[in-house]
C-alpha cells in the first residue's frame, strides 16, 4: 500500500512538473520533473520487488525468494542515480552557461505547491508506519529506517523525503532567480537537486548491497531470538546462533542446542524437528535449523529471561 500511494503521487506530480518545465523553461523544474519520473519508475521496481520476494519457498529455493526484493530494490536505487541524479546535474551544468529567464514563475510555484502536498501525504504515510515499527522495537525512527530489512519502506521513505527537500530547493532557486535577476540560480537549483538524489541513491544502494552479501542481525534481534529459544522447556542451553536475513523481515536461523534430559537418538531427532517447526511457525522466520551442541562448548548468554512458560513461540523474533 505504501508503494502504491507513492507511485500514484509520483505519476501525478511528474506530469504536472513536466508541463510546468515546458511552460517556464526552468532548469530546476526540469530537474524536478526528471526526479519525479525517476521516482515513478522506481516504484514499479519496488512493486516487482514486493511480488518477487513474497513467493513461497520451493525445492530450488529452500530459503525462499526474499533476496529478490533486495535485487530489485538495488535496481530501483540505481534508477534514482542514473535517471534522476545524473540527468539533473548534467542539465544544471549545461544551463550554467545557457541560462535564460524563468517564464511564468507563478506556474512553477503552483505546481511545486501541489507537488509538496502530494509528496507530503505519501511521506506522512511512510513516516507514520516507520514511527510505529520503530517504537515497537525501542528504536528511533531514523535508526529504524536506516537499519530495517524492509527495503521497500526505506526506499519510499527516502525518496519522499528527498522529494520534499528537492521541491524546497527548486522553489528557492526560482525565487533567488527572480530576486537577484541572476539566471544562474536556477541552474544551481538543478545541480543541487541532482546531488541530493545522488546521496539518497548511494544510501539505498549501500543498504541493499549489505543485505545481499549478508548483513548481521542487530544485537537486540539476536538477544530476542536467543531468549525465545531458551524459553523452550526442551532446550537447556545454546552454544551457537546464526541469524541471517534472506528477505525483508525474513530470517534464516541456525542454532546449536543442548536439549534437556538424555533421550535416545531417535527421540532427540524428533525433538529437534518439533522445535524447528515451532521456530518456522513465526511469520518472521523462513527456515530454522537446529543441531546438537558439544559438551565442552561454552553456553551463549542473553538478556533477561523470557516470561516463564512462554515457550519458543511466545517472544516473537521481530525483525528490523
């Protein structure tokens, strides 16, 4: 829903900015039009990312298709850089030597104002969702958006934030052009919008690459998963824990455990599989794999114990 709202807003804004750019001959408006068309195209990639990443795991993909979301989001981030940033910077540099007057600036201000309202509505929706999720995890909104594995939410958040800042830059550049009579200000506005988009693209590219190559789970998530496992009456201690993101809010968990009692090998195998099924029952877990600990291996320690009697399915390993 977040992506669809952003896509519709960007399409309407891109059309309006393109018309305004033609009417006003403003370099900043051209940059903003390129920005919005790039964002609209990126939303298509994000929709593909959501659809491809949500496919159910099969024999060929035992860990699911979640990483496909990171791939398509990475493509979307490159789209911001190429279609938005480079075009805006190049056009601005060209206009530095060929800058002409901004015609009908009232049209530009009107379109920028309407765009600000539409982009603001989309950004508000992403902000509200981010704040709620950050609060649930005891994190700041900014830290949550940067660290979350929900690549679509992060992309929409940063794109909308950049759009609002870009609109302010464009309006300021046109205003400075009017006030000073120096047409260069309009070209500078286009360059600044391009630089802004480049910074956002780099942030998104780096985060998607991090998840594709294997990003470590946060200490808080590791602590929650560890306590969830130890809350099971069947698990006495935990000596190894590996948590890997295999998609947005999807985890692959590998652990070595020491079971309570001294059951026969056949019964131990059944117990391990039963616990794995309990782990995989979590919406956040794609696959869980357990093996037995060696006696002399050191036990892992985590925070305060989970609620008594909660069982392994109680303290859900909420992802970020």
